[in-house]
C-alpha cells in the first residue's frame, strides 16, 4: 500500500522533482550512484534470497511445501536471478557511464564492425537483412567472464548505417541524449522472477533518465521492504518509489501529468488490459513492455559425442525445471529431426533428469488450472514435477503451440527433412508460427560439412527473435545484463508480440536488431544453475559476494579463488 501521508499524485510530483535534478547530473556522478546501489544490494542479498525462497515455497493451499532437498536449489536460482543479475547490471551501467564521461561511448568487448551474413553467398529463404554493425558485449573481463563464461560470446547486431564511422556518431549521440530524458516512469513489475522489477527500474533510471514509480506484482508484495532496503540509494535520491496496489493505483499513476512513460513486464493479456483501460491517458506517453514467448529450442541433427549430447540434454532439462518454468523464456517446444539416430537417447536423457528432480510447490497464481487444462492431469499435494511430452504435433494438440503455458511442462515435436537444408527451412517455418519473438535456442554439432554448416548459420542469422542462443539457454543473455533484452523489432501496441523496446541496454547501443549469443557445445565445469548441482547455492552466493567486492573497489580475485573447491565438487 502507499504510505498514509502520500497518495499517488503527490508521489509522482516528488519523483518528478528528483527527475529534474537527475537531468543535470554528470555521467561520473550517475556511475557513483549505480555503484552505491550495487553495494547496497550486496549487503541485502541474503535477505532478498530468503524472502524470495519463502515466497516460492508456498503451495496453493498457503502452506510451506518446500523440502530440504529443494531448498538449496531455490536458493541458487533466487540468488542468480535476483541479487546477482541486478548487481551485474548496476556494475555494467556504472562502467558504461564512466566510459561515456571519458571517451563518449562505453567500453565493449569488441568494438563496432561491419558484418555480412550467409545470404551474401547463398540466397536466403528467410527474409531478413544480412548486413549489420556488430558489437560484442561479452565477455566482460573485469567480472571474470573469461573464467565464468569461458568460450561465450554475445554479439549485438545493429542496423546497417553504411559505415562504422556513421554508427559511431549515432552511438555517441545516443549516449549523450537518451540518459537525460525527463519525467517519471511507471514500472509494472513481473511476478515470476524477483530480479525483473528491480532491473526494469534500474534501466529506466540510468538508461532513460527517469525517476520510477515501481508497482510490484501482487505476488511479490511481501518483498517491498526488501527492495526498498536493497535499492536504498535510489530511494534516498528520490529517484525510486516502491509501492504495492491494484488496478486503481495503476490508473491513478498513469493519469499523473508527471508520468511520461510506462513499462510493463508480464503477459500479453495483462498488457492489453492495462492499455485498454488507460488508452486515452497513454496517448502521450512512451510505452514499452516485455511479454511472453513460446520458446523453441532447435536440435540440429548430426553426430554428437555422448558427453556433448548429454550436456545439451541437461541444459534443456534445466531450462524446463528452472523456476518451475514460470519464466518467459522457459523452453516450451523442442524441435528434433524424426530421422536423427540419436533422438531417443537425447530425449531419454532429458526425461531422466526431469524425473530425478523433486516436485515443486505450485506457487504462481492460476498454474494449477493451467496445468489441468494443458495436460488433463490433476495436481496432487500442491506440487508438480517438470515433464517433457514426446512427439507432440500442432495438428493433434494445437493448444501447446498456440500460447505460452506457465507450467513446468514442454513438448517435443519432430521435423521432417532428408537434408540439413530441408530441416532448416522446415524449422524456420515452425518457429516463426509460434507466438512471441523474444528468444530461441539452437543446438548444432561440431564438425559439420561446409555446406550444412552454412545452412545452419543461415537459419541462426535469420531467426526473428530478440536473442538467438547457440548451444546454450537464451536466458543467459538476460543474465549477463548487457545484452539488449526485448522482442524482435516490429511490434506495435496493437500487436506487441514479445514486447516493445528494450531493457538491459547499459551500453546505449542504437538501432538494435537482435543479439546472437554463442557458447561451446559442452561447458565444464557444470553450470551452477543446473538444479542437480550439489554446490549451486554456495557458488551463486560466492558470485554475489565477488560482484559485491568488485563494486566496492576490490579485485574480487580472492572471492573467485575461494569458490574453486565448490566448482570442482559440483
């Protein structure tokens, strides 16, 4: 609830005054505030994780249903997607602002360069531009990415400006102009991941120069004191107000003349309801959103070693199990080739991993009914185990392909095709018929024939998603915090697809088309976000402490060294 002495109108007026002051603050001073906020989050990380785990331990009957076996898994997930993700975003924001103050643009992993796609060699059947300005934003050496994300590379592809020189000029203008917008943004937080609302607020404050009225999702209302404490420097600067309330509060906030923007992270139905209820009031305001996605994971057929095959299967299983699949990029459709000889072994590994995991409380509102509607099965004891349904096709079970099901289930569907080229063309049609365009993953084997490799690259380069992840889960693009996160360009208020605009663009990159995130086919040691990792909770806590130490001006190297025993014992 709003505090008794303040109503929405007066709160927006107070925030507007802070936004006016914020407009004149230098990049270095903004960077200092970002760092102080990161340090505050580091100090509150434990409380944040405990509150999040408590929220997600409660079943539909209101009772704590979390087992001793499940609790450390939840702790690892909540630390990774809450404090760690927000710490990383704030550090990268501060680094970018400091670089802007010195050189006019942020420092990146690999600077802008012109790239030309595969359809310069072969005619493309996928209908997408082929020439871009590419900027690599991963790895970030100061955060020990070459160790933690060894072999990963994130390439942001921006629209072709004709030359790198022209792009640099536009980038410099973006860095000078966009962070000094004015007014107040109403941020309507998501309910599924506790780090989303905080990150959305940080993006509005530092990337758009607005003060923020952050309205938490009702599911997360109990976390309001935690967020106020963790984000205390922003609250004390007058740039952030964390509130809870319902539709009436949203309407009052959007009606305030000081409010110049609205951002929502959630479902398309929620977005449409907010827009339709406040259509006239929103006509003069900037509207951005990040919505859902029926997330595909494409498995390119080929000859995989058993270790590579099992690692990729493990990634998919983890992406289904994570957060009970209450994620906008939880894997929902796995696409395989019916004639692929390793298909049964691959699917068997996914099922084995999922069956080995403990059932989780169904804590997200409405998930019990959704599960029954989608699967026909009832929910026993208020808990669900993640599951993959094999050989499901649109013709016989269209509901799986028509909407995003917020339940811990995914389907596998087979694709016909005698060649890699036929497979890629068929896959492109299937994935682009799925609702949403936020993110997708593609697993591809090493050692492919030159022509086949070219065709797979053609598929990857022309998938119309905000992020295309190769050999890894697309969620990692959100986790690294400097990949622009949002739906593929082209959405409108009437047809938003997976969203309008971006969050997580601390480098202020202009004309963003999409991002391709690449990783090795197999990563060692085991990633701590795998729910069967025996030391995942301790490792995520260690990463949070390392990031916190770095934001405090320390090297963080000893934090990294202290994690090594748990890394190898996982």
